[in-house]
């Protein structure tokens, strides 16, 4: 979490004008006061027309599936988060991937729109010796996404060189994918885009000190641009440090619009269209 300050939250009138899609949110989290149903209701009132959830553990997939069955504009993504994969030996990873393949087949679950989140985390949140198991999981997720023709959702933190090497060796699925909560430079973003990936920005892009991120947002190709909340984490200013929620996605849209010297409604429409195309989402109202 960073410092607070910066742009205030949009008024309800401004939020109603926007029609945005949250490309990455942990709606299954048990940290939301009042529960996920209330979060979805608040998001809809703020102009959020869709929420793409992020997979973390097999236990979370079942929660996501129930939420997707209950809410028409909420879609699941199933995967084994790098922090969880870091604790798996080869046998446990194989069992987890078998379970993931079964969940993706619709065997008792709502079918996901993507595979993930997976990737590599070289931050202090994951010990250095865990990068080996993380990479094994990463490669297995890529292989499954390629086999199922599903987009891949990537969590990459302080390990971009190694992640790019894996992506080039294994190959990005033909369906593409996204680097969620992007944290790198404009040059690095171009390397990911060259592989067929989208770049997704969250509340950190709105922080006053995030000049590098705003430069990356400005340089990202229009057809590769996404926005997300990563809720309940990474709340934008002036709510930094609070529990994030999809209803605050318009703040991210505004920050990206400012970085690109564009109109916020145009950025909302562009990123919603990109998310719909990437994940194969139905049009609003469908």
C-alpha cells in the first residue's frame, strides 16, 4: 500500500456516465464487509458493467463459480496463484493442475473465461527459493491455456526477465492474455505486447509518485489497454490503505485518461471493449 492523496473519487453523476469493466478482481475474498453481493451492487451503481474475477486456489474456484452463477455480469478465472504454487511439490502441482483442468471443463463449475492468475513473484512476499516451483506452475498453466485456447492472466512482480524467457519458450496462448496490475516501464510493456499480451493498470497508476506507470499507460497500444481494481487490494487515492472495491474503478479510468491526454469516457469504452474481446464476454445488456 502506498501513500494517500491525489485525485478525489468521481461524483456519482460522473460515475454513471462511465461504463467500465473491471478486468481483475478478487470478488471471492471474505474481506468485503457485507459480502460479495453488496460489492457487485455497489459496482453496478458506479457504472461497472462487468467484473472478471482472478483465480488463486482450488477452494476459491468454487466460490467464484457460485458468484458467477448468481450474477450475470461476473465471470470466473481459475488458476493457482504463484504464492500458493510456491508451496507445492511436483506431485501436489500435478494434482492441482488436474483439478484445474476439470474445473475448466465445467465439471461442477461455471466455465472460466481465462486461466490464472499465474506467473512469477520475486518480491519479499515469496521467498527466493520458491521461484522454481512458481516457474513449474507457470509453465503448466501456459500449457493448459494453450491446450484449452483460453487467455492467460499473469501475476509478474520483480521477475520480468525470467517471466519473458518462460513466455518465449512456452508460448503465449493464441487467445492472448493480460499482465495484471502492471508495475513496469513503457519499454517492458512493449515487450509483453509484442508477445500478444494486454497490459492492465490498477489503482497504483493514480498515485502521485507513479510517474513510470503513467508513462507506461500512455505508451500502451490502444487495443492492448485494460483497467482493473485488484480489489480488495490496491485502492486508489484518496482511498489508499482502505479496502478496495470495483466501484472505485472509475478512478483508475480517469488516471489512465489523464496519462494518455484522453477523455475518460473514451478510455472507459476502449478498455471495456478490449476486456470483452479478450475474455469473450457478451455485450452489455446481452
